[in-house]
């Protein structure tokens, strides 16, 4: 049997991580995988996570199974964080999942299970694992225009035109904030127009929110998903705690399914729990428990929010430094978009050949589509990157 397996193409982001690790050059710069790094290049354990872990170690008395949906207190805390009071709680089903990817996977499986004909529409471009999972599940997928290569902003007209083609019952995957890989985001007024089109065509929105708190702030970054959830009859939401709690390896995420009416919630809740059972039984608990402790303890929460804000403002400062350094070196404003983008990523907007040249000549690693992880920079490496970009003639 095993001889029938076919080698699979390496995930571009993970292959880049490996190549960076193996590069012996001093001064190499990693702008690849979406992991936050501080100015020393370290991905720190956040203070509140450390404090919660200590308390948990001292007080946890059992490691027995939780429930198929995970601890309901985790779902409640995450619903509060992501949705606030925008949607009646009784309409929301939620389960813990192994990270944001687990939530995406379970959401896709739910779609395939109930409506195998549904096409899932993805932004062009999107996180490469979205189409990869859909193809693996043999689910129909399509793309809507999103990024304007000229302006490096959102191709909003193209987006609306393509969304108008969506069939009733199809699913439209939207990045709740901090679009990955481009960094270009919709304004709230544009979100309202997108929602109107989705309502018109009868699509189901599936919001992927993996970077809440990395863009304009915790509340601000949730504004779009709250608008979608409160204005659409049904909605799926995949939220990740990997980035904003810095607990990447703990695999902590949540999938929410919002039914049109509260009487639909028990069926959705039971179905999500059943799906968990089919795939891995009980979702991981450690990260979810830490997140719950932080979100429900005012002191821990205040410290977490403060540290997250430091992270966000640090990335914003790097964006501004890079845009102004490029302005100075190139004598043009064409890189101004870097300061407008939000979140961890920006798409520089150059060719794979140029990306390869930056890697070969300067040991600067970014994803082949020219996605840069801004958090991979620091005040000293920004001028090096800016010089390399200008020298390469980008
Ligand atoms: C990324 O986009 O780099 C992150 O979401 C990490 C991953 O799993 O790809």
C-alpha cells in the first residue's frame, strides 16, 4: 500500500523555514513564516502566558478528558473576544480546535458534509494552506480578485464583481483582519458593501481571523467579523490564538458556527462536536486553558493586552521605518503602501526571481510571492532590507 503514495510538493512557507535554518550566513534575515519575533529575533512566551502556566501547574488536579467541544469556558471567552455582544449568544455553536488550521479544516469538512456542491471562494491571493486543504478534501474552489498589483491595495471593484458571481449556498472565505499574505485590508465601509453583495447572492461567509490585535487593535480588528456575523443570517468563523497569545505550538483555536435562529444552535453544536470526534476526539486543552485563564482574569488580561499592544506598535513602527527608508533611498513614494498595510505581512509586489535574488545575494528570506513578515525585522535590519530592495531595482 505505502508504495502507492506520491511525494507531495513542499509547503512553500515551511520549506522556507527549513532553508533559512540551514543557511550558514551571518546576518541572514528571516521574513518568512508568520511567527512574531522581537528585536532580538526571539519569539517570546508572553508574560501572561507564563503567569497562567505557573498557576495552572500549581492548581491543575487532573488531565482527564474535557469534552468533545473542549472546555465550554474557552468557547465563551473566545466568543466574547472575537464577537463581543454583536450576536445573540444562543445562536452561536463553538468548539475548540487544534489551532486556526484545525478550525479551518473542521469548517471545510462541515461544508463538504452538508453541501458537497458548495464552492468555497478564496481571495486571490490567500494563505496557501486554504486551497491546499480544499484540494486535499476534493472540494470545489474558486477565487475572487482581491489584490491590486499596481497599488498594492485591495482591488475592490474586482472583488465586488467576482463576489456577484457567487451562487446561493456557496461559501466565501474572508480574512477578518490583517490579510495574509498581502497586508491590504478593506475599510469598514467596504466591508458593508461586501456584506450587501453576500446577502444579495445568498452566500455563506467563513471568516478566518488569525491576527486579532496585530492590526489596529483588539477591538478594531474584530469590527469586520462582528459586522459580518451580525448582518448575515449564517456565518462560520475560524479564530486562532497562535499569534495573539504567542502559543503557536500549543495548537489553540476555535471554530464558531452561527445559525440563523437560536433553535438551530443545538444541531450545529452537536455537529461540530461530532466532527471533532471523527477527527481527533478531544481538542488540545493546555493552550485553551491558558487563554481562558487570561481572558477571565482582569489582571492577567490587562497584562496580556498591554504586551500585545507593544507587539502591534512595534510592528507599526517597523512598517513606518521601512517605508520612510525606502522613500529616502529610492526618492519615490512607491513604497508608501508598506505603512498603510496592517498585520504581520506585506506583499512587496515583486517577482519570484527578485525574491530569489534577495535570498542569494543578501540572505534575505521572504515567501516567493514576495510576502514579508514585518516582525522579522528590527531597527538595524530595516535599512539593510531597504538598501537591498533598491539595489535589486525593485
Ligand atoms: C504563515 O502564514 O506563515 C503562518 O500562518 C504559519 C503557517 O502555518 O503557514
